[in-house]
C-alpha cells in the first residue's frame, strides 16, 4: 500500500523479516501477537525456515529475495551488519516502491549510507536497534518477550521523513519496549562500544584467563556467574561486530585498562582510601542507572 507504513494498525500491514535467528524470530513472534496481516520470512538456512513455518510465526517462507517481497509494507533486516547493504542492493528490484526498511544492527558505521545509496525513489530506510537479546542465538531462543521494557534506539538521518521516524518509534512501543531514544550513527557506535562491546570483551577475557582451571566451577557465585554470562557468545556475529567497531572498542578497552591500573596500583600500595573512592563512585552510578 502506498505509504502504508504510516499506519499503526498492524493488522493492515505486511512485514518481511530477513534473517530468522534470535532477533528476527522474536520480531516474527511479536508481530504474530500484534496480528500483522502477513509475515514473510527470508532465511537461507532451510532448517530454520522450515521450523519458522512449522511454528506458524511466518505466513510465507523464502530462501532468498524474490518478487514476493513486493507485498511487504515494512522490511526488517535482522542479519549481520556487513550483509545488510548487499542484501538491499540485490533485492531492491523486488521491493515495493513505498517500502519502509529498518534494521536491528548493533553497529551502524557506514551501513546506513550504503543502504540509502541502494534505494529507489520513494523507498525509505531508517535504522534502529532494539536493546534486547540473549546470550544464546538461533530461532530456538526467539521470544516476543525479549522486547518487554527494553530500550529501542532510533538512528534517523537527514533523508528520513518525520512520519517514518514516528512510525518506527510507535512500532517499538507496540513491541513492548519501554522507551525510544534518537541518536546519530556516531553516538550509537561510540556508546555501544562501551555498554555492549566492552562487557562482552570483559566476559570472554575472564573465561579465557590463565586463572581458570578445573576447580574454578566450585568457587563460582553470583558475581562471576553474572559477569561472565555473555561469554556464551556467537563468535561469527560478535567478531563481525567487534571488527566493524574496532577503533571505538579499542578506545573503550584503553579506558577500562586505565581503571584496572588504578585498582592494581592502589592494591599494591595498600591504598584503601583510593579503593573506597572508586567503589563509591561506581555504586552511585549504578544506583542512578537503575
């Protein structure tokens, strides 16, 4: 439908989801709850595609882009960030001339620019990022509830219409997200390097530490368990994310090492006042955060 994405009557809209892993599958389940008119799943893994169809979370299953995508009012790209622009470029010929495209990429980089360059007149791409997920991946982990009370980052660019930005924000709230926030691509990637990339690096580094041994499991309580939860990681996805944001991630590692150096030096000097000051600052920030 022309400019159909401006409707927030979800039952009037057809959605296409590219990638039916954890996030894409969760979108499909959430859209089923919202009673979307039609849900098209695009997934090159035949087993995953079959499972999604068997679960009834998609109405049409596509192994690759094709003319069927012309039905979609909204296209959600839930694939690796470095694959999004290529997919759009190869499938743009099949899309509705008024389609609204969005993504879930954890890193933006120059992806937004590359996607916009591939679009035909009348199409619109507005980038987004639901701050939702689980440490494990795949359709089996998909759950509409992961959006509940999550934050949804909207990354508008100069070419985006106010209607599309407002639509994406309303869509995020309909999914169950608690709030939306608008940022630039640069702000997004810089902040994600700190709040997402660095904690994953830290968790992996802890599990890879030379101190880990066959007795470690007997000494694990809440702090180690919580601090290493995200070390159960998808290497393919996270390697892609780390490298796509490598300068900002490296900068955050430098800042983190500065903090660890303060701790090491204070410990070796027996400087309790410095240790208490560091902990007071952290505790105050944690209380403010939550």
